[in-house]
C-alpha cells in the first residue's frame, strides 16, 4: 500500500480550501433524514426512534431528540462522541486526554466524576461508570441524543439527558464492508464488518472490528519540572492505539420469540499517554498550544468487555423484553505526572492493571405494540457493581526528601486503595392515553433504591516499601443508602399527522455516594443524590410537502443539591451537597431539501445558566488561611452560552452509478468557563469541517478535513480553579483520506 503523507503545516490558504470544498453553508440532522440517494429525492424521510423504549415516529415523541442516521454519522465523520458538539443543540464535549475521561454536557448539566450527569447507552446497556465510555463508533445504525432529564425510563445519571447508540444488526441479507483511513498526526484507521444468515430466517451472525492508531500533537518540554532527563524533550504525548471488536449472534426460534447475544470488546493502550495530564495553565496552553511539561511520560491500558443477552417475545398487543448484561473493565497506568508521580496500584505491583470493575445489570420490561388509545411501558431494573476507581487506587512515589519527612527509606510509596460494592433496584412505568383524536396525555413514575459501600484507606495510612505493604492505620468501611422518585408528565396536541405541539415535566437524578477518604469525627462520610427538574414546551413539524422539517423547544431546568468538593474541616476536603443551579434556553433544528441532491440543515441552542446563592470554602495549605468564595450568580461550568451548526451536502450524479459528493460544516461554540469560580474562560470559537469525494454505492473515496481553520481552544480546564488553572488544548487541524468498500 502506498504511503500517504498529509502535511500538518498550519499555514493554510483558506481561499484554496473554500474553492476545493465548494461550499460551507448549513448542516446536520433533526428529526428527519434525507433518503440514502439524495440526488433522486426531493423529500425528507421520517425517522423512527426508540427513545421511550418502543418504536415511535420521532415527530410524535414528546422529548427533544436529535437522531443521526448511519449515513449522517458517516457524512459528518462522527468517530466518537466529540463529534456531537454543536451538531446537537446545547451539547458540549470535553475530555482530559482520553475518551474515557470525558465530560458530556447537555443544556449545561454536567460533571467530571465517575458518575456522569449524561447517561450513555450502547445497544440497551448502560455505561454506569465514566471509565466505560469511549467505545469506538463503527458500523453504527443511529445515535439518538435525548436532551433534558430522562430519569423515568433511564434512571440514574440521566440528569442532563441520554446518548443512545444503536449498532447495526445482522439480517437475512449477507453484507459486509471494509474501510481504510489515513491522516496527519500518524492517523491510521482500519475497520471491517461482515453479516450473514447462518440459517435463513432463524440464525444470524454479525462481526465487525476496528484498529486505530494516532500520535499525540503535544510535545514534551522538561523546563519547569523536577527532572533533568533531556531525553524526554520532544517526546510526543497523547499517542494511543485502539482495538475494537463486536460480535452478534441472533436466533429466531419462532415468529414471536428471538434471542440476541452480543459481545463488544475494546483495548486502549499508550506508551505516551495523555491520561489525566494537562498544561500548566489556560494562559500557558493558549500561548503554547503544542507544548506540555512533564517530568515523566506515562503509560496506560484499558480493557473493556460488554456481554449482553437480549430476549424478546412479541405478543398480540404487547412485547416482553429482557436485557441481561455484564460489563468488565480493567485499567492501569504508570508514571503519571499529576503533579507528583502516581501509578495504579491495589495489591500487586505498581502500574498494574487494577482488579477488574464488574457491573451486572438486568432490565425486564413490557410495552404495548398496538395502535390503541392506551400505550404503556413498565419494567424493573437491577444492577450490582464492584469497582476500583483508578484515581483512588494509586501508589504515590515519594521523593527522597518526602520519604525522609515520613521517616521512610528511599523507594517508598504512599498507597491509596478503594474498593466499592454498589447495587440498586428500580421499578418504572409510563402510560400514554389519547384523550381525543389529537390530544394525548402521558404520565410516568420511577422509584430507584441504591446501596453503596466502600472500603478504603486515608492518604498516608499505608506504605509500599520493597514490595510489602505496611498499613499504618486500618482500612475504613463506609456505606450509604439512597432513593429517588422520578415522575414525568406531558400533554401533546397533534396539529396534523406531520405536526405536534407538546409540553412536559421530567425529572432526573444522579446517585449519592461515599467520600473515599479519612474524615474527622462529626463530618459526613456520605453525600446525597442531586436532582434536576425540567419544564419544556416544543414543536415538531414537516412543511412544504416534506421538503422542510422543524424542531423547536424552550426549557427551564432547576438543578438541586449539587455535589461538589468543599472544605468540611481544617485542611480537609470532601464532596457534599453545596447548593442549586438553573439552566434555561431554546433550541432549534431545521432540515431542508431545496433542490435534488442538496440537503441543508441547521441547529442552534441558546443556554443562559446560573449557579444559585451558595459559597465554597478553601484553605491555603501553605499559610493555613481559609477563604470563602461566593458562587451565586456565576455561570455553570462547561456550558456554552450558545451552540450553532450550519452545513450542506450536495450529491451530483456523474453517471447513472457514480456521484460526486461535497460537504461543508461550520460549528460555533459560545463562550464558556471550565471552572465553577468562572476564572478559566474559553472564548467563543468556530470550527470549519469538510468532506469531498466520489462514490458508486459500493466503492467510495473521500478527502476530509476537520478544524480546517486550525482553531486552538480548550479541550479541558480544571473544574475548580482554586486548586490550580491546569488546562489542555484540543486537537489542531486534522486532514485525511478514507477509502471504503461495501457489499
């Protein structure tokens, strides 16, 4: 295979780019998608979604949803959840070096925690822990993004919304694909897939896999660090290799019953890891966007396996569904400069893969499948989780001076260990009833009960020396129980079969937890759940003989009992429920086909946010002086005041079988702060993306570029600037080519 070299030179002639791209106008998906061969259609196609855990026309669902088809995912080159930023109104994405340390924000609701505020499902399996995120996106059927709290049907951690990823399943038709991508920063991406019936109408097999490798753009500089090892100068930081596999086996023993076994596995490795490392400050990052200063360059490895078994029985007027899943995650890292040098550790050796985190879950539900006046969904959900959170299972490498302060010899490590055992059970139900031929009422309720337990030691309470652990103080075991009610109510009015108006109230919650650190007597070891109440009105419609589709919504979210670190005793921090916040705004999505082969789409979100009146206490560890900072009136962190997506795709038939495709995109993110104190600001920025190529439906060749204007903006900023202004610049301009074949 010939080598393809793409320059990473930042001196770009924008006029030449615009001439090649042809146009940068409008573009993405709303609740309508154009048909696959848009050069032969002048209408938008309706979309079927499963947001309410049953198939429905999106235009009739009383929730703000963006649905991306397989074609739109390919057209926008959405290889990961970062590709949803601005594409989905009021959606923002940040990460600290790797995709499994991510912050998803919808309508300003987000956290950087092991328990996310936006819930991610892949083929009905919930990624309960942040460490489970970052699956490669390949051979995806569609992505549904539900905006606003979805606690009634989805439960814990759906405070801001839900990202629902559905991959392609095997059918009676044998099909396959192969795709090769190459780009700057050493990008190589190879993916293949094959689906076939093993026994027609009875047994089906699906396989697909992906391998990707890419170099980090950051170059190390030891200036200002504790090392004198000049060999580390110029080393790249952020390299990663990803290996992903997905297997389906579907059995249909009768026309009413089917079973689907699915295994998804992924390994992420790096010898030049970007995991959890950042630049000195936001000011330094903007001034030196391609430079990082580390005394060590870390390694990491994450191994994840999702196993699920879905059973469905189709009755005459109902469907029974059982979803059984086991998720196993192993993770380890070594030489992490954060600051000071940390390694993963639990009981073996430093830098080891921690004992696997295991999450078992079971959901059993029944829902109606008839067209009667009454529609329903009801079920139970259970989970059990055994976890080893990576930032609290560490070996801190003591310098010689630090070892002397603790009265230890050289080569000692301070050990932190934390093992959690969590479980929960929930019951939920939702009823929709047609009050008239046009007016529909929906009510729903969910009750969740959780028990959480953690066994851990305090910082400095255990030492590793010469391979042996000395426990200076006994481990601590703490537990807590939590419950939550998540109601839902909505009214909708069908203006006609292609237009719907609705108003709704929904609630979400994020589970409470345990502070895995030694706290003084009288200080709570646990903290309570937090809640979000969403009030929303919306409108969805097709116009002009389905040449135009519109989705609009306005919302108000009241966020209660936020969990955040606070000074709870002298020199002691812990998470507690500090106060409330509010998010409001409007969202608009428009799609149009003004001419054959041309689709224009746009999305816009406006999202003013505010923390309500509460204070945070901090201490200067050097002087012992405590300070109080008023947070009330500040904007929510990682909440852009607006998002805008514009783009267009034109497909020109070169012949009866070949077409030329040109696509342009503009994504604009409003100004935002990464920290709760509103000190680290990311000004508004714009990204220009494009994709140009030729296809005959079987073979395709595309040239693409993302962030063509080479905007330098923050991918991450410290959420609490009182502990420092560390930040991380996002990836610069990337360009590449993709060759694919389908059959």
